[in-house]
């Protein structure tokens, strides 16, 4: 897979700086929510045809790397 920066962008002028899929306004958190709600990859791509499979994988990897650096939080 390419570098995450080839797929994910953080720009204060796009969705208040939330990480999004490059070239879209689709935030990483939305992709994670869809997967968590039991939507499979094929359905995500059908719902958002501008996404590629590697975009979804990059979103998951981005979230994983972000959480890897987080401290434990009580929910």
C-alpha cells in the first residue's frame, strides 16, 4: 500500500481539519463508523463510489495508527 499521506489528508479548510480521504470530503471517522455498523467493504464502495478499496484500507490503518499512540481512556 502507498503512504497514508497519498490517501488521507488533514486540512484546516476541509471539515475543520478532520482527516478525510484525499480529493473528497469523506472523513475517516465515517468509514470507521460504517464498518463498525456491519457495512462490508463492497457496500461502503457502493454507497460512496468515489472511494477505492485502498481508501477504506487507508482509513482503517490511519485509525489503527492513531489509536496505537493513544493513552487508555475510560468510556
